[in-house]
């Protein structure tokens, strides 16, 4: 693999663009080291999961641009984008990633607010008297 592979991952309102190349395992998110960008251990594990699944933690350098959504949505968007980029690098990785559920886009997003309601489903407080 001479040049970098690009991929996009989405989750809720977050969109992550990933640029992957051969390297030593550096993951940079919005010009920061990923452990600084995601201080919570759970989110760091989400970002690392595709590499841990394939035991390829130290063979690729990843540069990520991510915007929109919150920290959890961003971490899961990055997870999806990295999985897609790994499949571009080597199509044989796909079954292992698919088995872990990393190739499936999570369609769940926030339900829209309806008129006559406080939120999507919550009604205004009802007063009998």
C-alpha cells in the first residue's frame, strides 16, 4: 500500500473522515492525539476496536477529521470509518470486522419533536383541576 486510504463513517449527527496509511499506530483526531481528544476510556476503546479485532494496532497511522454530534457519536463514527478504511486496505479483513458488527451503520438518531408535545413523545403536564 503506497498511498493513503480514505473512508467516511457516520453516527447520529457526527461525520468522521479518515485518512489511513502504513505507519506505527498513531491516531490523530482533529489535530490532537486521540487519548487527549477522548479522555474517557470507553471512547478510546471504541476508536481502537477495529484494530484490536484484527491485531493490527501498530501497523497503520490514522488522521481523522470529525465534526458534529457529541463525543460518543464521534467516537462511533470514527470506529465505522476506520473499519471501512481497513476493508479497502485488505478485503480479507471484512468477515472479521462484520462478525464484530463494525461494518453496520447504526441507523438510530434523535426522533423529531412533534407539535402539541413537549418533546418527541413527552406530553405537557396534565392538570385535572
